[in-house]
C-alpha cells in the first residue's frame, strides 16, 4: 500500500482512537496507564487535525520537514503548545483558552506519571486517585469531543461512529464521581432557588452545573462536581416570556413555544446601543461588530465594555480586537502579519498577488 497523506491520516486517527479506548478500559485496573494513553489520544487527534492542512505541520520546528523520514516515523513531532500555535496561526482553527488549558492539565498529569511517580498507599487514596483521573479525563474529553464533532467535523466525520461509541463509554464512568456529587449535594440543595439554578452538566452528567439567576447577560457557569466552566446566557423568550438557556453558544430554542434563536439575535440582545451610538458620533469605530478567530464567524463579536468582547456564536471571551492590516476588518486573534497573510475574511496581499 502506498504511504500517501490519506493513508497516514487514517493510521494516525485510528491510533488515537485505539489509545482512547485503551485509556477507558484501564481506569480501574491500571489508572496510571490510563493517564498516559488518554493524553496520547489527545495529542494524536490534535496532530491529525494539523495533518489535514499539511503533513509538515506535524514536524517540530527544530527539524526540516522530510517526507521520507516522516512516513518512516524518524522525526520529532510538535509539542502540544507548538501544535496549538500552528492550529491558530496556520490552520486558523485554533484551540480556545479553555480547550488548551484542559489539554495542558492532562499533559502535566501524564508527565508526573512518566517522569516521577503516581502513588496511592491506601484503598481510600486509590479511590480518590481514580475519581481525580475520571474527572480530569471527562473534562478534557468534553472539549475534545466538541472539537471533533463540531469545529473539526469536516475533517473527522469519517470516524463519527467510533467517536460516538467512545463518548458513550466515557460518560458511563460518571458513576465514579457519585461520591463527589454526594459531598456537594447539600450545598446545591441549600443554594437552589436562592439566586442559583442547577442544571445537568454536559461533561459529567450530574445536576451540578451552577447558573446565576440573571437575565440578558453572559455569565460563567461552573460544575461543582467536575469543574467544567463555560459561558451561558439566559433570556426571557421574546414570544412567550419563558426562560431560554443558551449553552456555550448563540443557538437556542424556546422549549415552550419553539421560537428559534441564532447568534444574530444574541447580538441584538447584548449590544450596547447607547455606547455604540455615542461612539459613532465621536468617530470611534471600536464598537463595530467583529469577526471571531475561534469559530471564524462573521460579525458575531460584540464589545461589552472597555476591555471585554464576546463572540455570540461560540461564546468565547476576548480582551481586544484588531483590524486586519489588509482589508480593515475587525478581528479577534493576532493580526500581526495580516497585511500579507490576511484574516478570516480575506487572503491579504498574498491572495491579491495570486489573483494577478
């Protein structure tokens, strides 16, 4: 069989799926090996996404890309941070801060096992170790699964069936977190209805995700069991006045009347009309709608205040926006070099010269 890019990608993804399956099976009997194999799966999926752009992106920057060495495995591959940087600046499908941090946490856990030791002296300590591993892996898998099935779905749809099977197996592990849920349950019962609402966490499956009782404002919700923290929005339906939840993105449907909401509707909900109007009068264009470097959606980034922006499509927060040096479009992300390389909306001068 000729070793072409498609074959290499198939082997890489199948290897990632194999490591993930192994990690799940080892949770109780060999937890330290589960840590190693789980991180290997995460790293391989990220490298596979880079490879869909070009195989050379998988090679560490300290080496010159060499196809013969690449197909034989005789090369140094990118680190997690280097891969994240290339996903952002080359492939333009980068990791959010939360995704990157979740994968870094898994990497640190893995490094502790490989380079030092991971020890439990008693049954209680062993049980606690397993709970910690399950909690961390379900947290990281939540982000990786979302990448594979939404943002990177075009590249990984071929493996949807296997990804779904492994997702089901991982979610069955939430039984190991029952002890944590029982510990925080009294706090949940005490706070429930007194300014807080608790919903089912999409990561661990417990009714432990804490929501503030505020409307028409994006807030951070944290799960008291697994620690998953994401942005949410709660509004009164414009048609029937029932509460509508937007979970980690700008799409929602009212469960009462069926009214459908999209990111453009969230823009209207969040935008500060007064501040925008005053800015326009003063010739200040910093309140213009921007484009998101995370989901690459157009005109979905809204300025909330002096140092806060949010994308109404993916709910990722930003501290600033910059204009593309070529087309002038406001974008999140690094616009250095955009005169030549362009942004999410243009191909820059390189694209202009190519057309000529």
